[in-house]
């Protein structure tokens, strides 16, 4: 089960196949909560393992509004 403060995992546990996002700009199309959670986990691993981001670090992102922006936001929340 999801951690108390992990909203994206809680949604993936409760309604994994429900559409969470629709990417009208990129190539991802309809994104379910399960897939979005998997994408967030992959982004969090990248930030942690490749860039060395850890709990308490500050992360800046300069980007247009996009699904990827949301991935980074939720990944940072997972890392603390």
C-alpha cells in the first residue's frame, strides 16, 4: 500500500487503469495512474542515481507546462 503522503502511488493502487492524464502535446496519449506512477518512479531513480539528488536537496526545473514537468514534480516529492 502507498505511504500516507504518496498520492500518486495511492491513486495507482486504487484505480490503476483509470486515465490520469491526457498528453495532447507529446506522444504519450492517455496515461493511466499505473503508468504515470511507473514514469514517476523512473524519473525519481534517475534524479537519485544519475544526478545525486537526495532528501532535502533543492531541484530547479525550467520547462514549459507538460506531463514531464509533472513527472519531475512528483519524483521530487518521492525523494523528499
